[in-house]
């Protein structure tokens, strides 16, 4: 880690910089994939799966019987874990279900807001050797609570030509029937454009590599929404000195093992705390299976001592971390100071991995300073909020002068007349 | 209008098509503007204002005294109208303020969600002869309710070298101190990148022409969020036969006068109702000031009779209109059938212009089928929802097996160890 003591305010912006992510160089390739999928449909999906995943598909959709079979073969331990995690995630997300709102304005005008689920969503689950089954829970549980009518899950086949059985089992556990063994930008193109065998979705959820991320941006231009701008995962630990160095080291390593581009930051009130945690990191790093990855991430990581608590939080809110651990015996002291973060972990017994899997919060969170303007995935992401107004004749009379005055100021005469025609006495159907 | 009787389901998709909006051709120009603003800052803003608005700026920010002066000079009628509209908008949006959520999971795990306002937002108000003052209300009122700390308003100077006084007056009325006389893509670039005299914002709100829209997409890639993908305004009227033709015609015209690209649709149960409304349109169109614009929009507009009410709503939800008027004496009969719309107007005395200005609902709404996945601007748009978890030592023990099992299934060993290190008995700070 790079140790920084009392950085000046001039350094503040520079220290918040993440590696710039630009997917512009992928534009041409992604555009080509979208064009092909639009023109050739399923055939293009089969072609790209051969090209990128080296798998010869004989069908695009996974047979529902294979989902059930994978589920039946789940180990008891994994099944129990999925069940407990799902139960906690469900509890927290059920508490977030938005209520319909009804407001009476002046008695004769009724204004409402209702949350209506997005009908059809797509979930992307990356492939590779490790099946990201927790992400299926994080996206399917709120979709089920919101009552999204249709969920389609996309994941690339592994080298053995199949989606990892734990992914299929978790999909079945979540009640997902529609699973397509398609990955990469072609999966995103299929979700956005549709093909003969795939109905397009209205919103795409889920993480992915740079191709998937670039394709999600492209899908947006094509009319398909997506959850969040994506970037490498981040953890910032703030300790007031009452955190436990071995625990903090373990948390920083759990973030660092995600990838060499993971962002890991430690803030402590004294240099000796910084040193202690760094020593612990070196000790724990040695026998980690993913130690090369973690070491690479740690190399560019920051260990900072600020001049004061106040300045530390000023900088933290500028940095806007995805995950923020308050390693303290009295973590609630700091909660009011946090303005920009994805998810906050309070106290010494609250590792980031608790939120990654099982505390009930969602792990799909804003990175790259997006926590300044974006929420992590929560129930809102699965609804549109529609507004309604009902106005009686006398209610409209009360608004008439205001509407016509503002409309004429904006030089929209027909807007004014649409009101006036309704108040003229003679009008009857 | 183009009359269509009993369209087949095969035509359904085609009938929902809006004109494709692609801003790709503007990319190079927008990129150049961003580069210039990044490199030259305020100087670039002055240069582009000269080039595009033909105005020689001697300062970028409008003096606060000019805002007050414009406010003091507001006509009584306009002031009263702003006041009534603002009061209704405030009532509806105050009712939407999200509540903090606290859930106890198994007694030892506390999970929370809090809505924290976005600190600094930018509002773009287009220029031209008509000052869109209602949009200032629609964006500044919820920002004020959410307690966004800073609001910066951008609008291009008119031919006379100044922002329209009604815009300045309304900004002052809303408590906005920071007004910049900069428009177009350069305003969006300034909001996203910042300059010597302008602090960057975290989220950009407000409508604009194709340059502004393309620039907002570009700003997103640069880390600045925006409210909604934009497109030409839309109105769909559904009548069950109990709507009043003259009223419906007036509403369709109020939409059509927005621009030649406005989307206007009428759905009625019989051809004779379609004909009656179309005759009324021709009658009312004659003495509208913006009749050329309205006529151009109407030329490509649709008047459709579907085979049944059920099929009509199936299509309406596929079309997903920005504004949906239910022209009926019993409009609530249909409310449960609406799944995709921006804002819904119930009954014969509820013109779209009521929602545009004064019913209390927000007029910044999703077009171009975005109502399938996006909400219109509402209170949520001005907050991030942050999640928090606090876990006791015994709470973590209860989660331990679940977290370690899922982490190891995902091959993230350090995630598992971050939990195990906390349950080992020997550990103490």
C-alpha cells in the first residue's frame, strides 16, 4: 500500500481518481455484434458463442428439466446457505416496497403515484470458473418481490459447454424458468434486440467484463435501460483507532482478491495504526489462494492519515466509496458524516463479505464515484413510478388562471385553450 | 391524422415505432466541445457562446442582483401563477419524500436504508423566445425538498445577450443563486467537467435540443449522471366513447404544438368518434398561432380503433406513452390496465396542460417507450439510497456458515476468512 500522511487539499482530487474506464475502443466491435444479432438473430448468437466461448451450441435456452436437476443435486450446505441468505435479502428488500401515494390538492384535484413493476427484465451472470450465484439472489429476489412478470437469465457456457450447475440450481431456486446459455456482448444484444427465441427485455441487470459493460451502454442507446454504470469493486475502511488491525487487514484482502484493479483504501488516525494493518496484510496475504491478484491490487492501494476526522470525512465523501467500513467500537458516531457511499458496514464485526452475501443488503453498488448520484440496486430499480391526476370541473376552474398564464408565458397557446374550452359554459358532449 | 381500423397484431410493433433518435453523428462535435472546455475552461465557454449564440459574454455568471431585479419586476399575474403551481407541485412531491428503513434480521443484525440528497445538481433550461419557467419549478422544487445543497442553473443568452427575465425571476423565486448564461453542449460540458468559475455537478437535469441530449450522454461517460433519456413529447388519448370530442381535440393540439416531431395518438371504440375528434381538430387548428407546427405533427399522427378494449390496452402498454389521457366519465375503470405510461390524466376535465403546469405532478417524463423502464422525475431522482448494516459478534456467528459457504463456492477465499478471523476465540484488539 502507498502510505500518505496529511495530504494537502490540493491533492484531494488526485487521490480520488480511479483508473479511467473508457470503452470507446470497443465501440466498433460492439456495434458489429448488435448489427449481426439484429440481422441474423439466433444464428449470430450461435456464431459468437463458438467464436468467443469456443462452444458449439445445439440450443440456446437451457431445458427447464436441467434447472430442476441441478437444483436437486445441490449440496445440503449450499442449499442451506442460499436459503438463509435469500431469507435475509428478502426481509430487507420487502421493507423497501414503495407505497402508493395519494394527495388531495384543494379538494378537487387528486394526485397519485403508483409503483408498477417493470414487466420483463434480463439478468446477466458472468461465466468463468467461479459461479456468481450470490448475484442471482441479489437481482432475482427484488424482482420477485416487485412482481416483475418475466425474468430471463443469461450466462455464458463454460469450457465443458454448459453453464455451471450452481447457477442453474440457483436460478431454479429463484423460480427463474428462462435461462439462456449465451454470454458476452451478444447476450446483451439479444436482451436488447430480441431474436426468434428470445423476447427483448426492458431493463438489464448484472455485472460483466468490459465487453458486457460497453454493450450495456450500447443497449441504452437502443432503448433498453440498465442497472448501474459498472467499474472495479472498491472498499474504504475508516478507523478511529478502535478497529482491530487483523480484521481490517482481512477485509482489505477480501476486496483486493476480486481483481488487480480493485480499489482498496485504509484511513486511520495515526501512522502506527496504518503500519499495524499493513503488517497484518503481509502476514495474511501469504497463504491466500489468490495472493498474486490481491498483491497486485494492494500495490496501488492507499493508506492515508488525515489531519483530522473532519478532513478525513470531507475526503471520503469526495471519494464516494462503493463499500465503506467504519471499523470502530462506536461506529454510529460517524453515520451522519457519510454523504456518499454505496453500502456502509458498521463496527468491528461487520465485514464487507457479510454484505456481499448474507446481511440482507444488496451487493450491486455504485463504484467510480457514482455513489454521489446513484443508489445501489434496491427495490426502486424494479419499478417505474407512474403519476396520475384526476381533476373535477370545479378543480380545473381553480387551476385555470395559473395554467393559462404560465402556458402563454411559454408561448404555448393551445395549452391554454385546452383548459379554457373546458370552462366555457356551452360545452357539452 | 392517419386513421387505422382494427390493426392486426402483426402491425403492433410497427405502430409503436417512434422516429429513431441517434446522436451518433454529433459525437465528434460534442467530443471536441468537451475537450475544449476541459482544456480552456471559461475561455472555451465564452468562445462557444460567441460561435453558437452570437453573444459576446463579459461574465459567465449572472449577478445575483439581476435575479432579484427580475423577480421584483414579475407581473402580479405571473407571480400568482408561479405561486399556485409551486404550492401544488410542492404538496405532491413532499408526500414522496422517502422514509428511512430499518430492519432487524434475527435480532443481531440491523440493516438500514437512508435517502441522502445528491449534494450538487445542475439544471439546464433551454433558451429561445419562450422561457420554460415551469421546468424550473419541476426541477428546483423537489431539489429543495430533498435539501440538495447546491443548485446551479444554466441557460443560453437570447439574441439581446441576456437570459429571459422570467427565467431569472423564477430562479430567484426558487432560491437559486447560481445562474450561468451558458447554453448548449458547452453548458453540459461545464456542468460535467467544471471550470475555474463553475464547480462540476453530480447530476444534470432538464430538457434540451439534440446537442444538449447528446452532451448529456457524453457527460454520463465522464461520470456525471442525468435525469432521463430525452425525446419528442407524446400524448395518447384513450376514450371509451364518453370523452368529449372538442376537449380531446384541444388536448391533441396542445401536444402537437410542441413541435413537428410531437407524437399524438387517439384511440376510440368507434370510427365515428375518431372522425368527430378529427373534425374538431380541423376546426380548432385554424386559429392557433402555432398551427403550422401542429399541422405537421398531426400529419403523422395516428387515430386508431382497436377490436376491443383489451387489445387497445395491450397496445397502449406496448407503446408506453409519455402522457396518457383517459377521456371517460368513468376513468378509474381503466387504471388497473395501465402498466407503462409516464403520467396519466383521468377524466374529461383533466387536460395534459394541467399536469404540464399546475396539478402538482412532474412534467419531466419518459418518452420513446422509456416508460417501460424509467419513472418520470420524482423525489427519488434527487437522492441516493445508501444501505447500512450493523452486526454484533453473535450476529456474525449466525451468518458465518452461510457467508463462508457461498464465498468458497465463488472461489473467494479471503471473503470467507474475513468472517472466520472474527469468530476465532483468540482474537482481541
